[in-house]
C-alpha cells in the first residue's frame, strides 16, 4: 500500500541540508522522567533504554543535579538504514535542587533501562514539632500600669 506524503521531499531536502541524510546523527531531545516523594526522600526515575551502563553519570554541583548518558548505534559503514527513530548520542538533563536536599547522600541505580536517583530530604528541612515553653505554669496575668520585676 502506497501512502501519499506531500512533505516527504521537503523533509529529505531539509535532512540533507542539515547533515542528517542517514538519520543516524540526530541528537536525543529529552530524557523522560518521573519525580515523586516517598516518605523522607524523593525518587527520580529516568528512562534510558539501550544506554551503556558505563556511560551513565550522575553528579551534583552547586545545587544542580546533572544526569548524563550515551547511546551508540552500530558503527558499521555498510549498514543501510531503513528506519532510524531511536536517538543516538548524549542524553543530558539538569535539575535545580532546593536547599532541603541532602546532597551528600544522593544515591543512584541503573536497572532495565531505568536510572533511579534517590534524593534524601535534609534533616533541617524535615517537618518537626516545636515545643512551647512556659507550659505547666498557670496563666500569667499582666495588668496595665504595673511593671513586673
């Protein structure tokens, strides 16, 4: 079955002009991720299917979390691409961390194409109960015009 695509020729010319005739030099556009809070930490899950685990890099610098990874396609010159929809190249995502994250205890794992980063909440940022002083004494009365010593 033939499909009519009026933009096919324009797309082909644009790829040739931009150096993307084979469709293999395209750079990844995004790294899909989920971020949620679970108890006293946040969990970030980023999809990185087909990425070499040795290329995954997680770093924190001055409150910025950086995730990087590399995916390569076969480098055989004799390959004739029929379709190339999977991005190859370097994936990178940066997130600004608030002051409430314990950056010294961030941990990460990479399993089944998913990078999981655990971001613990700093002790100083956790909710806590504040004790109220003066409890146990009776109510204090202050009368106008009299000073207490």
